[in-house]
């Protein structure tokens, strides 16, 4: 695996790979890998001739209250894990290379980013689409893999790809969970044992919603109320939002129909966790 720091260099490499008609698979990440990241890398590896992974902790997607400065890093371990999977190129740019002095261009998907996560993190998706657009222009991947865990991110990126005619296929890979059902996330490491134990209610609430739907419930309010009641039984859990939306347009649904996304953000102690399931009704 070659480690490349210069955007220009990896762009040249990728351009010559494209001339050789190689299929470039790409996974953008912020590093500090857990099994969730590695599952995305494995999906991309299977579907490509050459696998490129990027590690870049993107400052523009963090809000003032977010954890940019304390975002965890372990490049040595990440490199080892990528090598084991057979990654060909690891792109690790510096901030000054991605956002040099005078940087002034942003990519924004407007409506899809105003709801759900966008309500409490207003600038977040603008930062994500800007960096992903830049990375797509640099790496020019044929396929790029994102996780279902950040469902709205994947929907927003698909919209950007369609609207701006990027030549890349977006693949959304399933959420990886601990045996307990807790979705893997870099933020789980901030949870104390007690908080982690309380966080198990989150997956239970998704299962509760699933069971209600399976037994014929179609009223979104009733499902959200039952989920909220269950989560609130845990003293450390504070619901930010619970939402039921159309999984493609993200339109909020009163009556469940079609491909439905059930999602939430819940603070457990100081840690804000998100999770979701997609259900065909
Ligand atoms: O999902 C993430 O880790 C980030 O939002 C991404 C896509 C790498 C952009 O910085």
C-alpha cells in the first residue's frame, strides 16, 4: 500500500489508472477505524481493481461545539488494518493542502440538509459535500462506499452526485453492530460503561418500531411516541429527535408507506448518538 499526502500526486496516479481502464473503488474516512469502516473498505475492495482510501479529519464539517480538536487518531493502526484488507493507496492530505489560504468554494445541497441532522448541525453537510466533492475530483473513483449508519449523509451525497453530474456510483453498505445491537461509531468510545449499557435502549427502540410496523401500525406519531417513551426510561438518555421519513426524499411521513427511514439522535450523557433502520412498508 502506498501512502500519498499530496492531492496532485494521487490525482496523477488515479488519472493514469483510469487510462488503463482500472475500476477505482474509494472510501473516504476520517480514520480511527472500527469494524464499521473496515466493512466499507471490504465492500469497495470486492468491487474494484484499485482501492483508494482517504483519511482526513475535515474541519469544515465540525460545528463550534463539535469534537474536532479531540477527534481520535491512530494512523499507524489504520495503516496496518488497511494493508491487511489489500488497500492499494492511502491518501492522507494535510489541512493546508485541502484548504489552502484563500480557499473560498463550498458545495451545498440545500433542502435535504435542512432537516434531521441539519437542524442541530446547520453547517455540517456543507462541509461534508465540499470535502467529498473535492475528494471525488482528486481520486475520480468509479465507485464510492458510504455507511447506512450516516443515512442522511449518503442521501445528501447521492443528491450531489446526481445534481453535479459526478461520474461515480454510490454504494451504501449496511450498519455494523455490536452483539448487543449498538451501532459501531467512533463516538462510542466516549461512553462510560453505564452509559453504554443505557445506550442499548436505542437499538431496542428501533426493534420496537419494526415490530409495531410488522403488526400493522402505520401512524408515524404513535410509533415515535412509543420509541420516545422507551428511550426516556433510561435516565441518561435525552432524545434530540425521532423521525420517520421517506428514505429517498427524506420527506417526513405521517402515514407510513413505501421505503421508510426511522432515525433518531439521542444524547447519552454528553455523547450524541445517531442510528436508523430502513423498512419497506
Ligand atoms: O463519514 C465520514 O467519515 C465523513 O463525513 C466523510 C464522508 C469522510 C467526509 O469527511
